[in-house]
C-alpha cells in the first residue's frame, strides 16, 4: 500500500497514512495525533536526482558563506533552508520549525530556550 503524507488542519501536525489506491479519496484520513478527520493531503517535494558528490559540493559552497551569519538569524535561516533543500532528504519537522524561527528573526539562543528538547541536554547523563 502506498504511504500518503497528510497535514491536520486542527492540530497542524504532519502524519503519514497507508491507503490502497481504491481507498484514497474515499476513506477519511484521521490524524494520528489528535484523531481529527479535518485533514488534507500534503504534497511532497519533487525530487531531482543528483549524485551525492554534487549535493555535497553544493552544501560546501553554502557553508563558505557562513562567515558572519552568527549575528544575522534571518540570513542563517535562509542558508539553512537552502542547505536542507540541497541534501535531497526529508528532514524532521523540527528542522522547519527552527528555520522558520530563524527567518522570523529569533536568535539561536531564543530558539534554544523556547525549544529545550532540541538542545540535546547534558550528554554525561545516561
């Protein structure tokens, strides 16, 4: 069965659901987080095949422009979004949240205090 990506209009979370071709469009797709059927299909990115070498070269060229961005959250967020797109892989929703916050002007310190679970915590703890 194919996997389809959906977005819940109520809780705003993404989820995947397995549906047969016959079920798609006929069977409701309830949110796996809140159970709402107020959902919509999320269109995923179109992927263009690139070699891993080409992707890494593109990422390296983006990193070259990193100098001085630590004081400009918007520019840092834009660079991170470009780099995420260059990787050609699905990144977790948390990545988009952090990049959105940077692009809106929040500093990395503000984001870290607002989202402490993304900081990784103390590595010395078991």
